[in-house]
C-alpha cells in the first residue's frame, strides 16, 4: 500500500454543507475502491498566492489515504468535475506502508488533535467577535454621550441672555476711562 495526500482548494463562499458534500463524495469514492482513509485536515480559508478564477482566497483541505494507486484518478476526476474546486494536487507521501494499523492509529490521534485545535480556534474567534462587539457598543455609547453633551451645551448657550457690551452703562461713563499708571522707577531702571 502507498500513502497519498490529496490537497485541494474550494471556493471561499461555499457553505459548510457544500464543503461537506464534496468531502462525502470523496469519502464514498475511497470506500468504493477499498482505500483506507486516514484523515481530512481542514486548513481553513487562506489567501491564495495568485488570483484563481477571480478569487483572492480559498478554503484549503488535505485528505490523506492509503491505496495501491487505483483510486487517485477517480478522486482527481471527481474534483475536476466539481465547479467549486479551484485547484487540486495529488502527492505520493510514502511508497510502501507496511504497518497499516499503526498508521491508522497515528492518523486518528492526529485527527483528535486537529479537532481540539479547531474547537480552540472557534472559541478564540467567538471571544474576538464578542470583544469586537463590546468595543463597538462602547464606542457607540461614547459617541451618543458626546452628542448629548454637545446638545446640552448648545441649549445652555441658547438660553443665556446676550449681554450688550457695545454701550457702556451710566456708572461706567461717569467714572471715565480707566488708565493704568506704570511705576516710573521700574521703567527708567530698565532703560
């Protein structure tokens, strides 16, 4: 038996159900040909190195399996016919695998680890979304409070009477202009 990896990229806007349908179709092909499926690693959405069919991103998967080699053309044909698959590549990882049970057990351990990481990533993303929502709500509250304060200042300014400073009152006119007297000693000393 040989070990193969099938790397493929799906369009980023395909739903989880659409991706699952493609993976189920590939698993069915593996089952029909009596190949041993090891694991399917969902690498998530990533930026492509170059634009493919006007897509900047793609959803990456790696499917590992054991087979003498007859199933590879059937898998590639299924991916070639699927419109939502952007690119695929089949790679022979090991030419001769003798300990099949050991390799299957190792793949199961890795799949458990991948599921744990996916759960951690999902929890971290949920926390980030929650934190982002809280910060946006706080920013909206601060903007609303600032708008309310500005409205309050405008209403206070409109309620205050405008003082007429153009005409001096009678008391100010009787006193005459105020002239400041500078101390002559300081000015002469400076010269």
